[in-house]
C-alpha cells in the first residue's frame, strides 16, 4: 500500500510516550434539539454512502463498499466519480465484496482543497486505510496503512482490536477528532503531527480519549456514525444510530438515528439530541456536514445514509436548531 507506515507489529505494542490518560465524559444534563427535514433524496448511483463533506456548491461522499469518491451537486446529482483505491472495473453500480472492501466510513476536509478518507478498521488489514485527497483540476491522492494507528487506539481504549470500528472524523483548528462506534469513544490529536506520523517522519503524537453516553432506542444504545465541527470550534455535530447486530462486522436491523450537538469548548456543558424522522422506514444515518449557518444555534446540515445492501443511498437536508 502506498505510504504505508513502516512500524511493524511483530512485538507487543508499546504506548506512545505522550498519550493522555483516559477521560470519561458522561453528560448527565441533556437537552432536546429540533431537526426539520427539508429534502429527502434517494440516490441509486451512490451505494452505501458513509462519509460526507459539503464544500460550497459541491458535495463529496465515500461509501463503505465502493472504490470511488463521488462528487455531487446540491441537488444530489452525481457530477463525477474518481477511484481512490486501485480499481479498473466498471464505473456503474459497483459493490465490492464484503470480505475485501476498504469500508470507507469517514470523510473530512482538513484544508481548502484537501480531504481525508478513512476505512473503519473493523477488519484488519483490509479496512486499515487512509487516503489523503487533494481536490483541483485533477484529483490527487496518497494512500496509507492505518494498522499501527488503529492498533494503538484500540489498546488505549482497552478494547480488543476486533471490536474497533472507526465511523466519524471531524476537523477544526488543526485538531482531528476520531469517533469510534463500538464504545462511543472520541480520540483527539494534532492534525499536522498526525500527517507527519502517517508519513513515518515522527512518532504518534499525543492522543486524548473521551467516552460519551449516547441515547438509546428500545433499550439499545446508539453508536457514533458520523461527525463534523462548527466553524468556530464550539460544537461537534455527531450522528449516532441503533442497529441490531452481533458485532462491528455484521449488519443488522436498523432501528433509527440521532443528531447530537456536543459542546467542545462552550459552556454550559449540555448536549442536545434529536431523533431523525423521515417519511419512510428508519434510516441509518452515517455522516453529517454543515451547508450553512443560519443563526447562533441554527444550522442547515446535509446527512447521508447507508442502505446496508439495498443498492442505494438516501441523502437528507434539513435545519438543526437548539
């Protein structure tokens, strides 16, 4: 794999020197938010969308079983697509096998013309992948192995590597926020140092770990599925979903999804949650991105869903306020 991190894992993993201690954040005071759905679009050309970035008039998305980065307009029409892993097959209705797919679950902008796409890591090494993407007249990319990084995060959180499942990525002020689904962890670290680490130039930078308590449906706790951060860095908008599944690898029945407004630096430290209601069956929301800020506590957001094998994705647009 291009740009693969050179650290080998034949010996027991040692924790990086600068890692912070484990911090548990359980928000006991939760408030209600509101979400007004304004657009519901079924997009059959994009299968199992799971990562999303809105850049002005453009939308970019990656999928968990597709080799492509899709470029759409604000009406969710596909404008073009670009393979971001080695691929020379057909361009339409591509579904990669579950056993070998990279399982891209997160996409985030880190600079005006740069994005990062991440595999979930729920199967190693097939899903241990990061793609650093540069958008311009042509799309340029470099791929890296995330095996050492994911191994370290799993050990830091005290989980088995087979339990690890990265689902969301957010960026703000040179800080990266990684969200995992299985135990609802958020890992925070410096973006510039992380990129240098992935290039093999420096050791893994300091990592801060926080654990969140998320809402439930029918007694089943939801798990992180996507994230973004407001431009002022005060809030993370996170999505979480409830899926009846035995483990992080297998799909299951979808019970529903939430949007959460999580304060990062603002006070008071109160989260706001809203369950997402759509005209049809419950959806498994996989990603969220901000389209516009409408007021102090009001944002237009775009969401995407993973159909888990149904052969299409649903894109949602709506107003989030609290």
